[in-house]
């Protein structure tokens, strides 16, 4: 494997969220005369120089997870709000505290929605700033 092939390999593997140590090991095995330290520096250099390409390869998975989290969070939030308005009490871990579950699950839904939005926003910023 030459330098160009090794660079493409590292970009592809980092884009798939594979562990760096596995990538470094495969680079050591594939490139003749490269020891672990050199391969580690090579992977780090490729990661810095090709950050945008790596982020673009990672973004579909992160975006999918973010959208799913937003949908589930909104669903949970609206379900709990509807149940609360109907007068139902949702218990949290069988604690006999009225409406504790309603409040907990409502806040959990809001947190999921906020986390999903934050994750997608962070991905957009990483792509923009790369």
C-alpha cells in the first residue's frame, strides 16, 4: 500500500467511526517499514489534513441519530403533556409521588429534543468550520 492508498484508507475508516488503534495497526501491517509510532503520526496527520472529508462521511449517521432522537423526544413530550391534561398520573419507578413521573418524562422528552437539535447543530458547525 502506498501513501495515497493509505491516506484514502485512513479517511474511509475514520469516516466509519472505526477505532484509531485498529486503523493504526492495519496501516502498520500494510505499509512496509512503518512502525507503530510512525503510523500513529501518519493517522493523526491525515485526520487533521482531511477533517472535512471525515466529518462529511460521519455526518449521515450522526444526523440520522439526531433526527430519531428529536422525533422520540417530541413524541414523549407531547404524549406526557396529553396524558397530564387528561388527568392521568404516570408513576416513576413505582414511587407514590403524584405527577413525579409526568414531570420526569416531560423533562426527559425536552432533553431528548434539545440533545438531538444540539447534535445536528454541532454536526453542521463541524462541517462548516472544517
